[in-house]
């Protein structure tokens, strides 16, 4: 027994040191991905192995257009910017998803006279691109698409003002975007439903959005377990006196993770909620930030029990990008400030592949908004 007591502190110390090594993270310096005469904003990112793909809106041509950039070596070097759209109107709010060498991009475009959703794909890692495909043709505006893919199955959600108030709509393709189902309306509410986010795991599709039906903004959830053929009833995830908005969602197996901005503390903070049974039941809300400033626009990525969240925060007196991670499925969290710039760092997006974490955002430090990139490694 005496020998056990002598050995235990040494073993315990080793385990603590080992845990610190395993669960630490290191980050590269910020990398400027654009250097344009106009403003580059609202990036989206997707990753497959060492291949990283970024899209954003850029007004350098005089109107908003969608641009693309890629790295094939984990972000060490980057190919030249590629312009994906040439339109008379504004192309905005792009989102990107990837499956192997096939890349899918959606965005909204007001060239037809009102905003519609468009789609474009590449089957060779972004070297060449197919023609734009218009996905909606509605009397109202279609805005802010989000995309998720599983093999050749593509799922898109957006909010649409065709009905009396904006609602969430869904569309899918099972042949890599060659053909598409008709638009499907997922909500029918008295209030406004907007800002959807989507994720997929096999035939299970999960969607979250913000909704004002209750009198203030709340987060709602809806899922399908058959590839979008049928859908379960809406599930309300928040019930707060403050406004809950700007949700993002990620999934790993049957574990679903949602983050959003919530005004219940009196200033906007980032909150988290998870389900470990495919969305049937949900854990209590968890507050991830407790700052003197405002925390906005969270994005989330997961890999196994590792959860990563980024957002922009003005606690320092100006907007910076912050990062938070959990290595135990959301039970505990650590925080890291990723930027420290003279300008404003806003609207980060995040992707993860194994131990590599990739973050992009737009930053006006150079004088106009440009796209920046940073890579983290969990070890």
C-alpha cells in the first residue's frame, strides 16, 4: 500500500502532462488570402484531407460576385483567386460543401429582379466549373442558402419571402446536382423564419433556424431520417426572454451540436446545446461566453468528441475572432483569441479534418475588407 501511494502521484502527474499535450492546440500566423481593390466579405470554407476550399463575395468588379480559392497542401500555399460568377446583379451569401474532388457552391443573386438561389459545381477540385444552375424561380426573394452533401446527395435550405412572411425552404438532388426536386416548404409560421443552417449524416438531415413566432426570436430544429423525403415536426430548442438568433449546426453520428447568439444576459453571448440521440432529446442550454462586450455570429465544426466554435467579439473594444474548443463532447471548454488587428475581424467560418482546424473571416485592417485564413492543430 505504501508503494502504491508513492507511485500514484508520479503516474497522476504524468497523466496530467499527457492530457495537456494531447489536448493543446497551436496556430499559424494569419494569412491574407485576398488583396483586392474592392471588398471581400462573408467567406465560407470546406475541407477534404489537405484540400481546402474557400468562397466569398467580392465587389471588386463593381457589383457583388462569387470568388473561389483553394489550397492543396493544408493551407501552406494557395492557388490564384478564381471568379465563379459574372452577373448584372449582386451575387452574395455563398456557401460551399465538398465530397472528394467534387465541390458544390450555392449563393443568392438578384440578377432576375429579385433574389434567387443559384448552384455551381466542380468535379476536378475546382480546376474547372460547370455552368451556373438556377434553383429557385419564385415571386418573392430567396436568401441565404446553406448546403450539406453526402456523396452525390446534395441538400440546400434557404429562407424565402414568397409567402406572406419569410419561411424556410428545402431542395435536394440525388444525382450530384444534375436534377433537383421541387422546392419544399419546411415551415408555416405566423412569424418570420430565417437564417437556416443544415448538416447531414447519411440519410439523416438536420436543420436549424431562427423564428419570431413566439414574439421574440427563438431557435427551432427540424430533421428527416430518410434523406428529406419526409420530415419530423418542428422542435423549439430555446424559450428565452431575450432573442436567440444566428444558429449554426454540426453533427457527428447521432450527436448533434447547435450554437447561436442569445441576448438573454443583456448583451449578446454565445450559447450551445446538444443532443446525443439524433435530436429526439436535448440537453440544457450551455452559455459559452461571459464577456463585457458583444459576441456574435458563431460557426461550429466537429470531429468525434472534439467540438470547435468561432465567433466575432468586441470585448477588446473592436471586433476580433475568438475560438473555443471542447475535447469531451461539450462538457468543458477552453477559449482562445485568434486575432489582434487594428481593423475589424468579422464573420468567421470554420472547418475541421482530423487534428487540423481551419478558420477564415473577413478583416478590414488593410483599409478594405479582405479574406484571412488561420490554421490550428490539435495535438
